[in-house]
C-alpha cells in the first residue's frame, strides 16, 4: 500500500505582482556546492548565456575564517554582455539579505529574506547562511543573465565600494571561504 498527497491545480497561470509568466516559463536551479573561493574572488551564482527570464530567489551558505566575506557586493547583469559593474544589487552581503552591520540584530526569518544560521565552529572557522526571495521584486533579464557575488570586497582610491573589478584596497581581511549557493531562475 502507498499513501500519497496530491496538491495543486493544473493549468493556472503564475504571476508575480502583476507580471504573468509566459506559458513556456521553466524554473531552473543554479547551484554551487561546497566550492572554495579565495578572498576577493568572484562567484558566478547564475550563468544564463541567452534568453529571457527572472531571478526568483537565492540562498547562500558560507564557511569562513571570519565574517568579512559579508563585505561582498552583489552584481546583476540583465544583459549577459553588459560590462562591469552591471547593476549593483547590494553594497554588501547583509544588504542583499535585508540587514546591515554584519547582521548585528541577530537571526531573523521574514517572508522575503532571512538570516537563518550562524555557528562559531572554532576560533578561526564559522558557518553562516541566509535566503532572499524575489517574488515581490523579481530581477528580470531579456538577453541572458549573470548574477555575481564577491568573497569580501575592495574600495577604489576615493573609498567607493563595488566598482573595482580587480586590485583596489581591501576592506578588512576576508579569508578563503567554502560557498554553497542555490539560485532559482525562471527562463523562457
């Protein structure tokens, strides 16, 4: 004997705050699992070379030597060939996940974002994770899409952050980080 639960309704449209997904829209998962990145390395979270779609959500888990990876900015490229810096989505990891100051307010779980895990494993290793849903503010693209995050970040000679692709003046001393990322993207 097998017991199952079947839920849902067939042939209904999916929409996000007034935008109706095309019938051929497909949800795809872009994942990175336990990959090691050096300080200031770029992490390509989503890589869709062609087509249209929208970023629906993203979760990030990091194991690192300190929290200075949180300085990392988020960049979206709604046209795959768009030059750096693309669209700066957040000037720090905690900004992207709707917090500030290294999440000094503590863990939280909201409808669209949350800081869900922190554990100090040892004096020089910690674990951290968060999620962000874009159902209220989807990030659309129409000619491919890149979505990138940096393990820590740098400033230019004037002190501006998120606008230097390589070199620059380091913010703190981020360490090598082990990253797991899941990004859900609708494409059509």
